[in-house]
């Protein structure tokens, strides 16, 4: 068996790992790379393998850095099954179409400029038609339900607790070349215990080969921050100044958790009764509907709220407004009085959040609240790092708004949680490959896994590196 790492190698985006085993080619994830603009376009457009040679794609979860290049895979000739959990399939239905829409819109805008310069038009990486074609290939499989993806290769999904539908992948393989069976575990993204809404992550029992994420491999999440109290304090302080809280938030997962927490604060009487809260993201609105449709993924606390909440909805309350149309979104610019505006994208690289930042970041009464991981070279990272001057739509803006972060809302396991997850294995894997982490985080975690867990061979692969098992 060969494993080639075509993405999320010493970085946190563009997850793509290719298995060649028993004459079959199995792709684990097919995500978009997010980084410097030109590099992203080049890497995403040109797949590093022949799409027609891939027999099956196994998808760990719906986040765009894991799923976002699927339409390009299909456009390039892939015609096999795309296997995911049911909730992941439902989320990809909206996410891939949204991604295609953004690409078509951005390319239309760029081509207008190119026409004025007598330059030939460019095509998007993929179109809405490509996204729709890819959705026909999805096949849903439930947690803990073994499924044969190829002769001698059986897949089982286990709940990863990261986002709705997220899974870690167990592949039980009758390795013809090696002459003995082996189990490969691909972690996808590992969530955290005791988080709202979703079940806690399940643990693997055994693995011969482990491919594992390392996003927070060198960091611990703060233990002393009460997320609800901090969120309440930030909103109250901003309201006193007559300002707005502008929240870049991932449309899937983070937005729903924010709304869930705000719902609980409202029902407890901890937020001002006249405070307006807006979710300004069509994608987030659609995603919230999917969350409502999958109560089987809820933990006991959320299930209880579904029964006891006055409106039986943890994602909506009397102060909550979901704005779908562009006209409704533009109207938020003219709001009077304090408000909270939650909008995508979570790293402030695209979407309606850019308009809200443009209109609010120069007002010192306002607060920009960062709620998730910000990759290098993104606008969200520059704001979080304290840059006093930023570019939005090519124009410079001074950051006068207060910048705050909610570190307790991370959906990724930290160093101790990653070690605990891997430590549940009955014995160390023969080989462990750390992916989905910046180099510093991945190498730090590798050292801990060797010294603390006794894992004999822990490798941080380079992009494109191939290993024979």
C-alpha cells in the first residue's frame, strides 16, 4: 500500500490523501487550499493526480478545506462514489453550490476588468453545473455501519465530534501485497468533549497506520475562560458604547454554536431585551436548517433544550433575525442602535462579512469578535494579529474597532486532547503521519507522541511525499 499526501501537509488547508492499495485508488478528502491568492488558484485548479484514476472518494466532513474541490475532481473526470455520513452529504449540498456561486461571481467581476484591459477571459475552477454533477455521486453511510468500498476494503465511520456529520475513518484492509490485514485510521478533524450541540468525539481502539490532524499540536486551549460569560461581557461592553459586534463566523458549525449560546443567554435574561442579533449569511441559514434536521447528532443537553425551550428551537429566539437577500444585508448598514451581526466567511476572506467589516471596522465603538482558527495570510489572521491597517476590496481601512477573540469556541482538539485521543489506541501504530497542522504544531506533536505515548515512527510528511507501507 502506498500513501501520498497531496494536501494539508505542513499546513491546515486543502486536505487530500491518496491511498493506492490492492489495485484501487482511494482518495481521503478533496479540500480547497486556502492561502495566498495566486498560489491558491494554481493549486486548486490543477489536481496533482489523474482524477479519472480515482476509484472512490471518502469524505471526513463538509468543511470546505476538506470538501471544497470535489466539483473540480468531478469536472476533471472522476465518476466514482463519494462516501460520507448523511449529515455531511446534506451540508455539501449547500456548501459546494455556494462555493461554485462565489467562484462564478468572482470570475465575472475579474473578467470585467480583463475586458477593459483587452485580456482574454478566465474560467472559474468549477461552475454550478460541476457542483450539481458532483452531488449525484454522494452515497450516505451511517456511523458504526461497516461498508465495503472495494473488494477486501471495509469502511466504518465514527463520530469525530468536530462539526455536524464529521467522522474519523477506519479502513480495514486485506493487504494483498503485504500479505496480512491492516487497519488504517484517518482522523479527519477531531473535535472536543463537553462542547455544545454535538456528541463528544468517539475514540479509536486500534490502528496499524494512523493519519492524524495536528492543528493545535503545540497549544492548549485556555481552561479559565467561561465562553458564555466572556461572550456576554463583550456584547454588554459594546452595547454600552452604542456599538456593534461584528462576528466573522464559519457558516457551518461556528454560527450555529454562537446562535445556540446567544439563545441560552437570552432565555436566561443575561442580554439586553432590545438587542438585535442578525445572522447575515444565506449559507449559514441553510446550514442551520440542516442542523435542525439531524437531532440524532445532538448531545443530551441540546436534546433537552429541544424539549424545554419555549419555542423548541435552540437556533432561534425572539431577537434573532436571519437575513437572506442582498437587500436585507445592505439594510444592516443603516441600523440604529447596538446590534450583533454574525456573517461568513469565518476567516474574512470572502462573503458578506467583508462588507460589514468595511462599514464598521473604523468605528471605535464597535467590536470585531474572532471566534475560530485564522489561517496565515487571511484577513481574519491580520485582524487578530493586531494589524492597524487592512485591505478590503483593494482599499485601505484603519482598524479602530476593538478586536476580541473567543478562544473557548475552537472546534479542534488541543494538544492534550489530541494526545488523549491517540492514547486510546490499544497499542502504538506501526506508522503515524501528522497532517492538517502548521509545521511547528505538527513537529511539536510528533515529539510528544514519541516521548509520551511511545509511538515508534511519527512522520510529518511534505507536500507530495509518497510512502510505501
